C-alpha cells in the first residue's frame, strides 16, 4: 500500500504519438487535510475512491489505498467534494519497462502537463524520454489536491 512515485513537468506533446491509451479523468476531494486526502475519481466509465497519506520528506513515497466503485456512486460523491474539481486527460506511455502517466489538465489548470512514473524502489533506474522536463517530485503545488485549491492559472 506504499506508492513510490516521481513527478515531472512535460516540455513537449511528443508523448501523444507514443501513448498506449488516453482516458478522461474527473476527480474531486472529500478531504484535503495535510495528513491525508480522500479522492473520488471517474476514469472512463469506472469510479474510484482513494485515500492517500502524508508524503515522505523527499516526496517519493506515501500510503495509498484505492477501491473501485460504480461511476454512478462516484458522480454522487463528487457533489460532496470540496470546491475545485480536476478535469484532465491521462495518457499512458510505455518507455522500456515503465509506464509514464501524463496528465494534461483543463479548466483552471489548463496549460499544465505533468508526467508521473511509479517505481518499485526509491533508487530504481528508468529511462527519461525527451519530452520529460524538470522534476517536481515532492513539490506540493503540483499535487492534484493542491491544484484543486490553488489552480495553475492562479500562479
């Protein structure tokens, strides 16, 4: 239940031609407390409820628990969320043995494109594609829970 994840800005749209999949995600937060977040997400025609714990000091690891729910239930829960719904398209791109998830944001976060990679250990080596830019792992302003409160367009 511990995720190890690194996050990067994306500097070109070259990833789009490499994408294995493209899915719209709508998500909101029932709770954005600094010790934990509770997220509701609609991904395609599926719903998910996710609890995330506080990140480690380096931002690489944190507790994550997720369960699938119906999209109908997720839609109902989105109505209970804190203000600031996140709307984005997620592209999945395979680079060697890893999958990068690239999120292209819309609405108040339009213009922001972020890539994440999940690793099996903190020091795992992975290939960085040309479209990968500055690493922002651990920078709280790039967390979706924070983008819902202080969107990219307000920076």
